[in-house]
């Protein structure tokens, strides 16, 4: 073979290589057509956790949903939170929206607790088998009948659902209230193959989980809820965190990190005796505001423990509210909502309301009994001389 022929082949080979490299650059630039690439971000943590970040971005109105979305959480976020679906639950978002994100989140959880039932039958059904090709494309789904992820409106109409249904409904209500971004946690456990999802919000840089029932929880409390406060104790291993951003008709979904167990444990509010005092004072103020016939009665603070009333007082009534695990549940971020919730728990009882209208002195004592919060409402009549 001549030297000229070798040179020609070498030049031709380099030319082909340049064409291939140019094609690859074009392919990886254009294969995510319709997606908006943004700078990668990571979750901050006080632990040495390594977080990974990926981006899933979409802009859709609901008409471009793949047929597999009802079985895959990531796809369900895109389709269940489309503008078309949000419009269907707008009436409820208007009804539940409060003056602050804290009040709105509390209202949502209270409504879910009272109106949506956990679907144990659906949860017991076998999960679908998802067939994935070598390049990661979903090529088929087998089984899964009855386990389909519901739209927010479907969950409202059925009055029941499982964790994914609760999560998507909660997120939909928050987005329709114009709170954005909001978050979804996809959770794995150390000691179980069970997976779980929940909605979350971020206030002053801290996550609060909104999971089916009151109250909203910080990360540490949420870890304890699974590890300590259930019959079937589950240990959170990690959670994939999705950020969902709404801008006009468009929806942007990003996987912003992986949180490990230590990330949860390190974010737990430490309840103090000062919290008891502030809680008692603010709850008492709420009663006095709504019952002008009442005044503070310091001398009756412990009449529930005594046989005789102090001099100058007649008759008495004591009501107690015990809330297991609320020492851990409490966080100052939701202080106003906790106090108002305690007030409603007392005043939803007609007998308590009758006593509140009957007497003229009141005192509230808030106590800690291990992890139980106890609220004592003392009422009596001050006899004017």
C-alpha cells in the first residue's frame, strides 16, 4: 500500500470521526426537545450526605400524557398536576386557602383527614409489572388493575385513595392556591420493600411534610412517626425529592436530591418549657377574645387538683385535652395553627361551650407528660363582694 493511499485513508477517517462527534453533540443537545435545562442544584444538609441531582422538566396542559402515567409516580406528577386537572379542583382550593401558607397547609390536611379515606383494598392489590428496555424506555405494563394513580378530582369524587393519590391532591391544591414551588418525597424504607410518597412545602428553608393527616411535620418528627409511633415500625432509608414549579400554564418538575435517614433525623425541633408557657398564654387569649364574659383567674390555675376552691369563688368545671405524641409534633412554625386547633377541639363540644358561657373566670394550664401534650381548662365563678 502506498504512503499516499494511507494518508488519504487517515484523512478520511478523521473526517468521519469529526462528523460523528458533531452528530453526538447535536443529539444530546436536542433529544430533550421541549424541556428547559436549568443549573443543577443540591439539597443542603448538616450531615455528610452526598446528594445527586437530575432534572425532569415538562410543559403540558394534560393532552400529552403517556398511557403509562397512572402507574409511574414521576409521570403522574406531570399529568395529575396539569393545568386542566388543577382547574377541576379550583373550587376547593379557594375554599381552603388561608392567609398564610401555614394556614393553607393546615386546612388542606384537616380537610383530607375529614373527607378522604385511606383505600386499604387498593393498597393490598399487587403492583403492576413495568417492562423496561435496555435504554430505559418503558415498553409495556402488565397487571396493576385497580392500582391506577388518580387525578386530584377523582380522589375527591371517590372520597378515598392511597399515598400517591393523597400526594397529588395535596400538591394540586397548593399549586392552585398559587404556592410554588412545592415538593414531593418518594420514600424507601430500610426494613421493608414498601414505598411511600408524600407532599411537602418549604418555609424559611426547612421542609414540612403534609402526609394525609394533621399536623404538618418537620423532617425529624416525620422520621419518628414511621419509626416510633406506628404498630408496624418502618425506618426511612432515603427519599427522592421532587420540586414542582408552576408558571402560568406550564409545570416544571425537577429531582433536586436524595435525602438520607440522617438528613431527616437532624431536623427535629426540640420542645421546651417555654413552648408550654407561650402555648398556654396564646390559647387563653383566644378564649378571652371569643368569650368576653371571661377573665383570667390565676388563683384557679390548679383547682382541678384541689378539694376546695379559693375564697371568693363558687362552682367549677374542668376540661382536659390529651394529645399523644404532640410534644414531638409541635413546631413554632405552625404555632398559630396548633393553638387554633386546640381551641376548636375544646369548643366543638357543646358542653364545653355551655360552661364557657356560664362562668366568669378561666385559666389554662399546658403540661408535658413524656411525649403527650395535656391541656387543662379550668373554669369557675368569681363572687363579687
